[in-house]
């Protein structure tokens, strides 16, 4: 029975740790609004 509680505790710790990691990476700063993508010079040469 002790192995069950050890395994359950390990699973809970891993799930909570991964959730916190995902939340932390999701809050990284976004690209500022003033940044615009520059078009390639040869954008229309492909014939699309």
C-alpha cells in the first residue's frame, strides 16, 4: 500500500510541475505591436 501512495504522490508532483511550467512559458512576452514583418523582395517571382 505504501508503493501506491508513493506512486500517486509522484504522479501528482509531475502533473503539477508540468502544468506550472506550461503556464510560465505561456506568459512570455508577446511580440510588440510596432514590429511588422518585412516582405521578401522576390515574393511574387514564384508565380503563385
